[in-house]
């Protein structure tokens, strides 16, 4: 199943992608159920929705044409967004650092999240905005100190993620929270593909394409810590709740470590391509540089 949220901020509704062009409005179809994916997952209703949808047990009245819908982050309001640093050897090598010996965790503010085709807006004080293509894991069941063997049973599915990063703030602070948490610096989507449909999350092709140029290209099999190890590790340090996101790290090819560095410019179009999920596209809006 591919599931998503649609509608503007504050008005998001949960949906299921029935085909390339059709979205089923869950809140319209089943009005007694929770009205967002975080609480649908917490109530364990996602399996029931998958069963009813595959059996065709819904009304055409609640099916909308997909393209005009505004897509929100699939989980608009997670309790947290956990992200990993240096989880690909190629990204560690481009900064002359070793890959992380154990998963290196940092936080992104949930308020940074935006959906597919939302504009990433760079504030004037941040002059080195950069992209990072990643796979996101979406937690489906509460995970607290889970074993690696059991870890993926706590994952609802995967989505594409762009860990947009303000390198000025990131390097100046030597802490990553501010530079990773600007509003709109967390594009995710367009939808979540359930684990039963995606297959092995540790073997998907991942690319970042900016204005048609491939800037990053890797497979998730190159991750130092794979999906199950990541979930088990994080769950030993903090409880993962339904709807929480884990951004699993980015491969080599980010802008800041290129020679010469390339930063995001006004009018750029970023696309994260994740095999089995599709394309998460976001335009960039950036004020002109001072005096320019
Ligand atoms: Mg990252």
C-alpha cells in the first residue's frame, strides 16, 4: 500500500494512493477513525485499511483525482525526526572523516517538514543551503529496546527524504539542530510505501537530481548501519512512536564538499529518486545575495 496525506497546513487528511491518478480520502470514507496517519498507525488500523482497499471496499465518492491535490508530509506531525550522520562511507570520505562507528544521531525539528512540490525557502542569513538525498523509515509500532531481528516489524514503510541543510548554521554551531531545522528544510514523500510492498529497504537505488543533473547516486545497501540495525539502535536510546521518522543518512555528492562547492540557488529544482517510492521534487526559493 502507498499512503499519503493531502491538504494544506492544518487541514491535512489521510489518504491511500489507489493508482497513479487516484487518492482515497480515508477520513471521508471511514469518518469514525482517527483523522491522521500518526493516530491511524497508533491504533493499528493501517492493516485494516490495506485489507479493505485491496478488497475494493470503499465508495467512489471518496476517490479524488491525484494531480490537483496538494500533498502534505505523509506524517505531518510526528513526535520526532531522528537523522543519521555519516552513514555512507562515500559521504564520510568526501569530508575526510571515517564512517560512523555506531549510528550518529541528530534531530531535525518536525516543523521543518514539507510535502512533495512544496517550496524550500532559504532565509537570507543562510548562504550555504545544500541538499541530501535519503531514505526515511516511518515507524508503525512503538519500539522500545527492540532486537535487531524484530526491528523491521516496527516499521510501517519507507519514504523519500531530503535532509536540506544550512551549512552556515551547521558548521558555525558545530551542532546540527539549527542548520537542519529551518522551516521547509525537511521535504518528505510523496507517500509512504509499506514494507510488504517495498521489499528489502536495504537494497534500493537512491539519487539526487538537481536541475536534471545527477548529484548523488547510491544504493541503500551501501549504508553502514542498515534499516534493522538503525531502528534497534535508536530504540535502545529513546522510544520510537508511531509516525516517527528516521532519515537514514546521505551518500557522497552533497554540494558543500564538491570542488568547487555548489549551493542551492533560487529556482533550482531538487528531486530525490528512491526506487520503489518514486520522485520527491521540491523547488528552491532564495533571496538574492546582498548587493547582488
Ligand atoms: Mg543527512
